[in-house]
């Protein structure tokens, strides 16, 4: 099995997991889309989220089983670029609301971590698109083993970034507690004198 086939099934699985996550909280995703200014009202944001869910499901399924996978690979790269742009806008505007790209898994995801995750996905999808057009002139058909292992890798990818965000938040809380402890100690010392 080639690396490009592994990357393809991984990316397809990510798109499907992401679509299912968005489906579980599509109104929140719609509100997020509206909050970054991509649309004016949250009702349009929810409609945009529904279209995005359909696009992710279609790209995920068609990356594996479409006879026109070259075009689908390019669509995956374009969708990945769209995610980078949206998360970049959110970070630039200082929006702290999590994207909920994978549903409740990343309900507290730091927007900068979401941007990093989008960049990784876009990079992988771009390599797949390049290989599909320039080198392979198509993609290899995945095996059952590769589908299972890539599904596990994709699940790890979906969980790793929220865990990273939680770890960073825990470090920040620990730092805040240390500052509070030092402040309290200083006040106590001043009060004793």
C-alpha cells in the first residue's frame, strides 16, 4: 500500500468524521460561521453548515470510491483551504468561540489549534491532489486493512487537537494559580509587617 493511498483514506475518514460531528451540532457550527462574519445571520450560517456537511460527506465518500477521484482530490484540497481561511479569519479577529468542526469533541478547542489542524488537513489534501493529477493519474483503491487503520488514525487526529487545547488551557490555569499564590503570599507578608 502506498503512502498516498494511506493519506487518501485518512483524509476521507477525517472528512466523514468531521461531517458527522458537524451534523451532531450543525446549529452551533452555523452560529460559528455567522460569528466570524462569513454570513450575516445565523440562519444563513446554519444553511451554510448544512451545505458544508453535505460537501464533506460527498468528498469523504468519493475520495475512496469515485471514478473521478482526481477531481475529488482537488475538491478536498479546496475544502481544506477553505477551512484554513475560515480559521485564519477567526484567529485574526480574536474570536474565541470554538468551531465545533468535529462536534462535541472540540467544544472547547482553542481557535489557534483549530487553525493548525486545518493547515495539517489542507497540506495532506494538497499532496493527495498533486499526486492524483501529476503522478498517479488517479488514486489506488484502499484495502479493508488500510480503511480500518486509517479510520483509527483519523479518530486520533480528531481527538489530538482538542487534547492539545485542553493541555494548553490547563497550563494557563496552573500559571494563573501560581500568580494568585504569589500575590496572596506577598499580601500576607505585607499584612504581617
